[in-house]
C-alpha cells in the first residue's frame, strides 16, 4: 500500500514538474517574441479601440459632417503608441488602454518618424529626400542632418523609412542605394548594410527595430531580413 502511494506521489510530482516546466517554457517563448517597437497597420489600430480624433468637413451635399481621421504612421514603443494622423500637426501618444495621454507638436512636414524614448528624442523625415530632423518631446527642432547625393556612402537620396536602435543610432532606408545607412544621434555617418543575395537584391520597403533591426522587402512585402544593431545579418 505504501509502495503504491509512493508511486502515485512520484507520478504526480513528475507531472507537476513537467507542467511547470512547460508553463515556464511558454512564458519564456512569449517573452523572447516580445518586441519593444513595431509598426502598426490601420487594421491593428482598429482592433485596439483607440480614441481616434475627428474633423469637421463639408460633404458633396454641402453639409458639415464629422469624419474620423486616418492614421498615416503608427508605431508602438513598449506600452505606448505614437500616431501621426492625416491633416494633423502633431504626433499623438496613447497608453495601453487606447487613451490619448500626450502629443508631440510638429513644425515640419513628416513622412516618417522614429522615437528614442530613453533620450526623449524624435527623428523625422522631412519634406526633402535627404534630411532628417531631430526634435525633443516638446516639438522643438534640435538640429538636422543629411547630405544629398548618390556618389558617396554617407549621402542620401530618397529616404523611405527610419528607425532608432537601443544605442541611439539612426538607421535610414535609402531608396537610391537600396540599403540601410547608419548614423549616430548627431548625424555622423557610421556604415551601410543590406541583405546579401546570390540573385538580384530585392527592393527594400521599410525598416523597424530597437534591440535588433528588421527590414521588410520583396515585391509583395513578404520578406523580412533581420540584423543586429551593428548591421550584421542574423536571419
């Protein structure tokens, strides 16, 4: 009788240990899949129940109606979401519950932006194809960098997308060279990198990341290239 109880206890203990290990593994897997930042689609924003801003416009029937503004750029950083809406002169900041908690006023036209929360900086692509502006969280312009050209590695022509890594370095997707150009926070050129391919290099479309860099490319935006923040390919 005692032997049977011992066997049952051993089996239960083993099963419990396996379940605990399984839960620990799942938790670790979820943690490892977590990304500090990501770009959000309009569909993802709709599911998040954000409090969208609206504007009054005149419809074809000459009536004033309220319409919800569409997001142009939306990026999540940790538990906050930063959104630039159409016809807006600010980047709105939302908490994890979808409530607007603050905003960053803009004095320049923005094609893309990236946030450095640690250093309270915003890097934005302006109207030109080669200029990056540095703003503080009050919207004040602290400086700018970028030199137009196609002959030298540090020159820019057709900035398409931008992101800032955990070291404060800025990674810029340059259209003409179809590569990523890395600058420090003061605008000093550091290096360039791109996916390696035995065939024709795919067209690169956007860049994102913080702890590591993700570059989306391909004809149908169906390929993701991963790099560490030094530009070394990791997948």
